[in-house]
C-alpha cells in the first residue's frame, strides 16, 4: 500500500482495533511485514534497503523540516532526506540506509541529529545530515527494557509495541539525552546519544495508550501532545509528566513555543490554543478553519507560525502577539521550518515550498 501522507493520525474503530488514518493523501502508516518482525534481511524490506537517489527529489512527498545552524533539512517518504546550504535554493540528497517513511528530525547542534519514522526506525547523523546510520528499529524496540515509574502501582504494564508501529516525533535536549514518541503511547528515552534506549512510557499518565504526536522543550518545560486532547508537561527534563487539560478533546498533531514559555498546541479541525502560564489557561488561536493544522515552528525573532492541511499559514505579526491568518496559494503542508534568510521553508505531499515572509505579512487576513 502507498505510504503517502501529511501527518499520521490514529482513529480507534469498533472492537478496540486501531486504524491508522491519513489526514491528507492516501496509504498505510505501517510498512512492516511478518518478515520484518522476524528480523528478516530481505532486500525488499524497506528497513534493509537504502533510500534510492531520485530525480527531482525536492518534489517528493515530504513530511518533516528542520534547521541545523544555517542548513535546512527535510525528510519524507522512501527514506528521502534532503539538505540545503543556500536557503533552500538548491538541494542535495543524503545517504540514508533505509527506505521507510521518515516523520521527524531533531538536531542537538550543527552536526549531530536524529530522525525517526515508520517501522520504529531511529537514524543518527554526525555530519549535519549528509549521511545517516540506523540506531534502532521496531524489531528491537519490543526487546528494550521498560522503565518502572517512580511510585507506580502493580497495574498492567504498558503494552509491547509492534514491529511496524511508527515513531512520529523526536527531540534531543543535548547531544546525549533524547526522546522518541509514537503510536500506542510509545515513549523512548536515551541518555547516551542513542547508543542505548529504554521504553519509558510509564513516565506519562497515559493509561489508555493514546498515540503521541509531538514533543518539544519550551522554556524550561518539556511538553508532549497526542490524540484525544492529550497534553503532558514535565518540569524536570522528562523524568516525570503531568496531564494538562485543554478546551479540546481531539487530536493535537504538534506544538511550538518561544523562549518566554508561551506554548501553542495544534491539530484536528483547525484547532489551536496558546498558553502563557504553562498550560493552566488556554486561548483559542485557531481561527475559523476546519482543516487540520499539521506543522508549526518558531522563527528566529520569536514569532510563531502554523501551517495546515489546506495550505493555510497563520503567523504572529509580533512575538507574543496575535496570530493573523494568511491564505495563499499553498498546496497542503505538513511541516515548516524557519529558513536562515527569514523565509519559511514548508514541505508537504508536493515537496518543498519556500514562503516569502513579506507576502505572508502583506496578504494577512484578520481572523
């Protein structure tokens, strides 16, 4: 089945089964087979097959975008990773050892970064995204040790992940400590740059195993968001989390924030909320859109921006200020990063799209 998508959502169907549905595009979110689960080295296995070098790669289905110093890096289907050192004018394709869909990236500095994706894959780079190595995949995750939560009772342990369960976001606080999150409440932690990982799902008060879509360090707090309105916050670098209440009970696909601690969570049905008091109170900043917000970023000047499934862009005109809606002629978008020259670099099912900030400002519509 085709794996094209902007952002993977999980909807639970009758009888407790789960269906990985796609916000935009079509296809399945899981690319594992029985052979994968058994640890097969089948050359057709996307975990064993290198990402092919493709013509016109910037027009591929892309899902993630980030910055590593002055370099812009994007990633998506079939293990494609691209990087640009001239503000997205030209792109080079990275060497990637897998061809699964990649969903998110995080860089600790200009050289050291990590990417995650389908089939539980975790990749690492030490040269700014030019070449990648595999650290982990779903075949190994089920065998990782599971941390016991401090003060936990003797209830049922978190369910074991399947080999095909996708990882949907990754965050490294520094070159050593990092987290990867994904379907069915999967929460991984490493303290040595990914050389060793543990399953740490018990750190979250998430007894229903809600799927986890986004993780960010905002100010001095670590936030995780997911389905069914799940928002968790930690004030001790992820050692313990507490659940927060928001005005919305649908899925949140991501979050962003600024150095002052303001956090914006966003997701289905065009819903987005901002909090300036660590999640005690929330204000609606989603506007009147009905399609999903699928990506967000914080610009170098502290302003925040959201992009959505319908190609909408919502930008703060001043750091800490209101969000103004700008509906341009953008195609569906899945993620956005701040370019080194002040432009926005967004990605989606039609590849890379560079958005001029001047156009976004001049074309703004008051919500």
